[in-house]
C-alpha cells in the first residue's frame, strides 16, 4: 500500500487516487517489470503481441517467467481473474478481461472467474447482499459478452458457491496472521471482521483447480495492479499448502474522464458503463478533461497536449488498434490540426458502436449464464 501522506498516490484494492506512478508501484509492491525479453518468450506461444502488450498496458508481473518455463516442460496453467460486483461494469474493467480472453484462446486454458458479492457486501457500507448478488449476475453477462469459451470458463458466485471455497479458505486463513493482514491491507480497529477474513476467500480460486480435477498446476492472474496485495499474502501460504505460488500479470488503470485517477464506478460522470445509453456516453465524453487550449484559435496556433488528455488515453487503451493511425492522431493534435470537439465526437461514436454490439451480446448472454457457472 502506498501512503497517502508521502505522496498523493493511493493504490489499494479498494481505492486508487492521484497520479499513479507505475515504476514506483513496481518497487514498492516488489513486482517485476514486464521486459521485452519476457514478451518475446510469450510471443513464442501467442504468435503475435497483443495490442495491450505492445502498448505496455500490462507492465509488471510476478512469476510469469516461471509459469512459461513450466509450460515449456509440459505443465499447463489455469487463468484466474474476477470482479467485485458493486454496480455496473465500466469499460476499465474490460481491459484485463479482454487480455484474459486472448490468453485463454492462445493457451487453451481454463479460466476461473470469481464474482465477489460477499466482498462487496462486507466492504461497502451502503450495499445490501441482495444487491451485490444481483450485480454479480448482471456483471457475469458482461464477461460472457466478451466471448469466453463456455467449456473452459468457470464463474464462481461466492455466496452461492461458498461450499466449494470454504475448506481452502480456512486453510489459507489459518496461515495468515492478523499482523500480516493489517500491514498488507491497512485494516483498522474499526474494520468489520467479515472484511478481515475476506482475503482468504479471494485466495481460493488460485488453488481450486487441484481440488476439482486432481491436477496441481499454477494459476496465472491477469488484473490491474490494485489487486496485488491479495496475491502477496496468497503467495506466502501457497507452498505451505502444497500448491504453486500464483503468478500475476498486472495492467495499468484506464483513467476516468476527469483529471487524474482511474475510472471508478464511484464517480459515474467520469466513467463509461457498459450499460450506458448513447446519450450519456456522448455527454460524459463531451465533458471530459482534454489537453486542449482555452480557445480554438490558440489551439490551432500552439497545438494541444495528448499526453495529459483523457480522450487520447481511450484511443490508446481500447479504441484505436492501429499504431500508425494513433501516431498520426497524436501528431495532428500536437500541431493544432484537430480540435478537441472533433476527437470527442469521433470517440463517442466509436464507444457507442462498441457498446451497441456489446449490449446485444450481453442480452443474449442471459440465456447461457448457467453454462458458465462452476459445476458442482
Ligand atoms: P474490481 O471489481 O474492483 O475490478 C475488476 C477488475 O478490473 C480491474 N480494474 C481496472 N482495470 C483497468 N482500468 C481500471 N480503471 C480498472 N478498475 C478496475 C481490477 O484490477 C480487476 O482486475 N476484489 C476484486 C474481485 C476479484 C478479482 C479476483 C480481481 C476477485 N478475485 C482475481 C482480479 C483477479 C475486485 O473487487 O475487482
């Protein structure tokens, strides 16, 4: 956890604030940078560098090299990722899921996906259990809409499926002291005890494959770096329980549409939800913070600053796959050849086109959710 007083940056599983310094997170969290050499090794299996790797959206890892070395020797791995269903899914959440799907396709591996309706209930004061459970189901539709393989995707709805998790959660919990949990997660005297036990449950899907199939293989977790504290405590207990340490590949945060900070559901006007109407998307994008100048005349003369512009980030993360077109857009912006209004309208159109398709697939997914629900 990064202390708020030292610097504006705060990155915890429950809060991300300020300008995120990713280099500093690698040092403070003790993770490894994703080197070109490792990316090359990954390309041996995937055949191409996924745009999110090419653009360095995934930037850090733990034990990805170990997992690939074991894979070389014939030991498979499983994928694991998840969602805390506290509301609708925003397009930032889709970033690690899109990459997870790429890995599932390329490595033909199982994915365990945890819907943590229990976590969101204990952590969020104002949410009722019926609400987080309802969102878990609604959020699963977003995951399915991305096209995951039903045979190889196992969604765990925590509250409903707790009997599958509880024995391993107890084994994990018994081996994490309160002092470790406090130091890792910043628990206070006022923290409710449901929350204090909870990290043991997020650890379980790292190990559940062995229980379900008898195969002891490592898990690889694609997620943004905010989830890393969970893996630190899980990695500490893994070998004591006879499992491989779970490996991680960490991505950056898609920023919100305001100044600084990640896209976060708690700030709905600067977040684009997958269920937003075309009008709200247009409105939110129209009000976004850009790197533009005070007047059109000034901008034409001196150019704008794509490096601080949220709109440019959206092209960079999700909405312009061609590197050539992206570079050209950046050049024209810097030279004052395009104005912010033009970029905003173009982006809103692209986002709405994507969402129209996504929303259709999301509705179709209602009929097939059970196919993805972990069998037990
Ligand atoms: P949650 O619901 O906060 O986030 C779901 C996933 O989205 C990532 N994420 C983002 N990625 C890019 N840009 C953003 N602005 C952004 N905001 C969030 C998160 O890192 C996460 O990968 N406790 C978890 C649920 C969970 C989980 C897991 C997540 C259970 N097991 C295993 C990842 C891996 C949670 O509340 O995620």
